[in-house]
C-alpha cells in the first residue's frame, strides 16, 4: 500500500526549523509539501526542528496535499530519531518519508523495517507510510534499479541535482541548471533517463529535483518542460513563486488531453465494434500502443481536473499497414 497515484506535480520543500514557513506551506497550491529535517536545517537546529515538524504535520488545513518529511540520511546520527519522533508523534497524518542520499538498497530496507516496527507499536495500518528515495550520487545512480525494487512502500524516486553535481564533480555552483561550458547537450539526461526507467520498471513515480534560481522563471519553465516531456511526474520547488509554473508544466494541456480521450474512444470503437487493431485517426496510425500512451495522458489530465472540451465522434478508418 503506497500513495503512488497521488499527484506530485509540484513538491515544495520547507525548512523544518522555520515556524513561519511551516505555517504558510499548508495553504499553498503545491501537490506535496516536504518538511525538511536534512540539508535546509543547520546541525545545531536539528533536534528542535523535530517537534515543530511533528506539530505541523498533525495540524489541520492541508487539504488533499501529500504530507511528507525529509529525514536525515542513514549515515548521520539523526536519522533513526527523526523517524521515531515524527512517526510516533504524527504517523496518522504523515503520507510519506523522503529518504535522502540513498546510495544502496539497504538504506530503503532499513527505513522500511523501522517503519514496520513503529507502525505496529503505534497501531497504525502496516505499510501506511510511503518512502520516496532521493537518488543523488554516483553510487545511488549505479544501483538505482535495485533501490527502486527495495520496498513495496516506495512511491517515488527523486533526483537530487545538487548532491549529484557535487558527487560527479560537475563544474557548476547553480543547483538544477546546466553547467556552463558543457557542449554535449543536457548534462542531466543520463541521470534523468536512468531514474525514469528504474522508477517505471518498479511502478513508481519519477520526480525531478529543485531549480534553485528563484527569480529565473524562464529557466525553471525550460527545465520543467524538458523533464515533463521525458515522462517525469513532477519537480521539487524551493519557493512558493515556483509552484504555479511547475504545476502547469506537469499538467497536460487541454488539446493533448482531448486528443488522448479521443484516441481511447476511437480505438475502443475500432477494436470492439469493427474488430480492427490498427486504424488511422486524422491521418495517423493508432494501435494498442497508442491507446496505452493515451491512457497515461488521459489519467494525468483527469488527475489535474481537466474535463473533455472537444466531444468529436471517433472517425478512425482502417490502417493500410
Ligand atoms: C536535493 O536534495 C539536491 O541535492 O539537489
Ligand atoms: Mg540533496
């Protein structure tokens, strides 16, 4: 039981040590809010951030948002207490734990087992709390398929560009932006595609990491549109001003949604009423694979609240091929 089907177009990270930001996040339009105990919280503030985050998760006013907490990585002294305090204190309201710096499937297995123990002790439904694994270094990417299959609780793989750029030695200090001077295309393409393939092979969502230049909405739009076109489900945002742009980039536009519904309807008509498996629709061949692609786009559109505007009847004809 995981929350793989919940929309995660925009995933807003909020420092767990900031009471003001924690209070504000509940009313924003992000699909998911990630209350951070890791890199946005100074070591000296880690322990006092836990009760603040616990109280924020248990507060009212979250609407349908995914409520997540990013704990510290398994190599730190904070990770186990992060899990125990947050889940014992607010497990009923918590949807997901984001596990950073996952470089081995054993990290996910550790969290899965600890969650089982706390769920049992606290009387929570087993498997209630999902895991989102951040892939953000060379070891994590090299073993990403095994990480994706490490627990039935996994709901998503999340790319972490900042740690990843540091791990590889990319010559850039701008999180999520292309390294200046690189002429080989998109410097993140290999990582994105590997994460996407591993996620889909395990039935998980694929989420892109943050774009740190808050004022550069054009750069954010470009980065979001590129991974959305590749197939990613959403992207982290680090500021409320980035939410709308990212929600728009990951929701299908009305014309694509209408087209997807039309393909599904036309293909259903062709296969059941006419017993044809390949037909043309508006001059383009459609077959069972087209239906599958259309099902993905239609599901995303419905999840984003779109309804069909164009009610044209399917007029597919038999394909010559
Ligand atoms: C996010 O955690 C990143 O490292 O980019
Ligand atoms: Mg990171």
